[in-house]
C-alpha cells in the first residue's frame, strides 16, 4: 500500500515537470547555439559542402527555419502548411547566402518570442496534424522541432570539424 502511494505521488510530480516558459527558454537556448554554428560556417561552404551524401548545412538550416516558422504559425490557424510548401511559405526557398539565412533565423526567433506567450496552455495538450501529415500531441510535436534542430546542428558540428574549424562549445546556449 505504501509503495503504491509513493508511485502515485511520483506520477503526479512528473506531470508538472516543466512549463511552457521553460520550454521556450530551452528552445531559444538551442537556437542561440545553432546561430553560433551558422556564424562559424564559411560562406562558401554553407550550401556547397557535405559529407557522405548528406545535405549541405545550408539546406538543413532551411528545413529547421521552415519547420519552426510554419509550425509555430500552425498553432494559430486551422489550416496546416503542407510539408511540400514549408520552404515557400517560410521564405527559405530563395535564401542562398549566410546573411539571408541569419536574417531568416532572427526573424523566426523574434516570431517565437512574440507568439509563444499567446499560445493557450491547453493548446500544448491538444492533438494537432502538423503540416497536414504528422499527428500528435502539440507539446510532443514542438519537442520534435527542437530535436530536429539539435540533430542537424550536430551534423553542422561534424562539417565544421571536417573543415578544420572548432565549433562553438555545445553547452554554450546562452
């Protein structure tokens, strides 16, 4: 009986593990670090360099920007942005320089900071169909967006090291 009570108390504590503000701070910390990786990347290699058949880091960044931009907007509209229209709607389709990528990055960062506080708390627990293709709980979908960024940033680290460039410290998110 006593063990059951401890388990129930533990489960209810887990449900309150984090807040939307903590997730925002965490995400923006990752975005700051990814921006540092972009800044470290040589202009002439951003869209041209790849290893082992992977996409260039510039192409990966277009994906990250598009997912964050279109995904955040989907939280406020009834119609999702179809997967094949993400780059067109986010402005990344035409971006081909480091400056353009950084400008888009900063624009999306500003949108996140501006729109995040407007997301009703219950929205995080609702089921959504992200980009008209991926169904899941909104908070889980958002965590995927963050995981996707971290994954591609890791690929950017590999590219920088292969180019002989020391990447920013992985823990420097502030």
